[in-house]
């Protein structure tokens, strides 16, 4: 099966399973506002995402065993729900009003409050409007609920108890590691100087861990050997690093479809590989241009464009592209180390996925 065909097929299966999963929760819930909460979660999660995490979980399972494929569909949802939870919380911390081209969760509930209760000033120590307090509070809780729902997709599956326990332990550790990565990301925003290792360590935890967990859980439920799990884990780390580097490049590329305004990461002060290399290679004038725009929410489109020009002029963009290509090669080589070997269909899928990671524009 071709890569695009496989992604399309399993994206449809994941979306259908997600829809049924949320419909069951909505139908079982008696409280009117909680029904609205679950409906909002359903709509948010079912936005047009790529579903790469649940799809790769399914494909990791299929690359090791040909046992009943449908058994893995419900556990695969856990990764999409954990991912959605992290996006909701990220958007609060980044103060992003958009996610996948639509309102972020805290913005949705902020607007709901205004529509139903009007706007009111608030003299609290953190918030100055009741609608903002309500929106952020609800979004935090919605993200927390998604974590619990994700765990239920594992604990309620039809696999053996020892496999379920192992999968839950993996997820528990992943939740910790992903939050450590978010801490590192926030702390990096406060630094004028940082290294490539600082960046790579952060994305390995924040982005790479959830992706590698998707493959690891598929492998756990398939009864993988240690060698197979290690090969998939090494592949996933390289692929996820490439994915994040490409995501950083997309943020500064007007012709790519990220769903945020161009240069959003610059305005938020994100310490990306592009920023690090531009600061390392730039002259004093170029560094000043970057620091003037970095973390400046009031930066004009022209100032952002000039900062992006610096990233190109210093070779930072080319460096990032070359590193991404190197990481993809390492990832593909790692797959060959699995013993017993992964299925030919599985190998083809993950090699094609690696190529997508480095070439994607959406």
C-alpha cells in the first residue's frame, strides 16, 4: 500500500473511532454543560489534523504482527488525545488564539463566556477580565480530561493485562518527559545564548517523546522484541527531530500552511534552531535585528520579515535543512537494526514517512 493511501485509509479509521468514542461520552453525560464540554472536545480533536501519532502506533503494531488489527484502533486514540491535550496547554502558555486555523480552546471558552454573560472587568492578581479567567480555566481542565480519556483508551482495550500495564507505564513516563520538555522550552525563551544541544534536548522531550511513545505502544501490544522496540525508538527520535525542524522552517515560510501567522515563533520568543544558528553566525547588526523582534508581540510584519531575512542570510535555514536530512538518514538506518526485521510493508511506510517529515509543507 502506498504511503498516501495508507495515511488516508487509517486517518479515516482513526477519525471514525474518535467520533464514536466522543459520542459515547456525550450520550452518557447527564449534565448539560458537561455535554457541551465533551462536544467541544470532540470538535476540537476532530479538526483536520494529520493523525500521525495514532497512525504510526497502528503501523508499528502491523510491522511486527499480523494479529487482529482492529484491536489496536482504540489504543491508538490515546496518542491523539494526549497530543491534543498538550496543544491546548501549549496555546495557553504561548497565548496563541489559533490552532489548526480555528480558535484555540481558551479562546473558544472566552468567547462563550462573553456570548452568554457579557464582558466584565476583573481585578484579580492574574487576569483582568472574567472571560479570560473562565477561558483559560476551562482550557486547562479540558486538557486534563483528555489525558484521562487517553489513558482510558489503553486501560479499556482488549489486550492482555500485562501489556496494558506496560503501555500505561510508558504513557506515565511520557507525560512527565513531555512536561519536562515544555519547561525547557519556556526557560530557553529567557536566554540570550543557548546551544544546539539545548534545542535538541528540548525537542527530544517535547516533540520526540510523544512520537516515539506512539511507536513504542504499538510495539508493546504487538509483543515486540527489545531489538524491535529499540529500532523503532531510535527511528522515532530522528524523525520527530526532523518534524520539529521542518515545523520551525514552516513558521517563517509564507508559502507553507502551518495555521499560524508567519513568524509566530519569533514573536513568542521561541529559541529555535534557526534563531540559535542565526545568532551564532550573524554580525552585531543582524543580532540586533533578531533580538528586536524576538519575543516582541508588537513587532510589525516588516520587522518579522527582516528577522526572517537574517535567518536566510546567515545560513541558518540551510543549516537546519541539512541537519534534518542527516537526521532522516539516521532514522532510516535505525529501522534496519530491528531483529527480527520489521515487515516489508512496515519498513516501506516508515521510510516514506521519514521522507514526508523532511519535505512536508503543511
